[in-house]
């Protein structure tokens, strides 16, 4: 269960405590307004909690429906790792084989925003996107591939600068080799 939001002053006070913890002076010129700025930035960084996939994907169209793959490639995303609260970012590639309806392509990008704008792990985000396409759109198949760089790997820990994590979720008709191969062919990998 998600608790109710706290007051902004409490969050700002916590940010000031963090600044003190790391050895900074929260009263110096460059940091005076930082707690308020961080508080406001949370609205964007974690805005996915305020969004609902059913609302985003509810506008569908029977006209234009097809029996072939629909793909949206290279959807940029930014997220925050739930383990270290550090950024990870990259691209999402989504394909689906429609059931009775298609959805506007911008809705697929918005679906990515719902799950990326939360404390997240890449594996779960990938499966959440595929699951919603299957259940909400009643698609015959869905495939999602996510490629991302994680600051918990590049800026701390093992510090491997060029590492890239790739996850995939394969559902329905994409379990068949022919559909998967078409996906990868259109993706260029």
C-alpha cells in the first residue's frame, strides 16, 4: 500500500539533512534553493505513480486494425534504480500484434513513461509494459526490448563505463520464431 504524500517542507528538510550528511553547507549560495528544486524535480522523476496504464491505453481504434506487427522503436526513457536511487536510462523498443484494436503510437511512449517514472528495476519495467499491452489492449502478441545504462554500475560499485543491460519480454505470438525474427530484423539487430 502506498502512503499519502508528505508535505513539501518535510521533504525539503530531509534534503537539507542529506546535504549536511555528505558534508555540504545547505546555506551556501549554490545550495540554498536546492531542497525546493529537488522537491519539485520529484514531480517529474516520479510522476509515473500518478499515471494509470488503463487510462493511457483506453483510446483504441478498430479502423486501421491489422494482423501484422506494429512497432515503435527507440523510445527514450529515464528512470531511477530502486536499489540506489541513481539514474538508469536508455531506449525501449515495443512491438505488438493487435487483437481487435490498435492504439495511437504516442500511447506506447506514454506507457513507457508510466513505468520509467517510478523507482524501478529494468527487468520489472520491461515485463510491466508487455503485460499491459497484452491485458489492456488484448493484443495477440507483444515484445519489449529495453537497453539501458545504469549509474549504479558506471558511477559507483564496479564502475564499468560502457556496460549496457538488455532485457526482453516476449508474449503471445512473439513466442513463435518467425514473429521474433521479424521483430529483430526490423530492430536491426
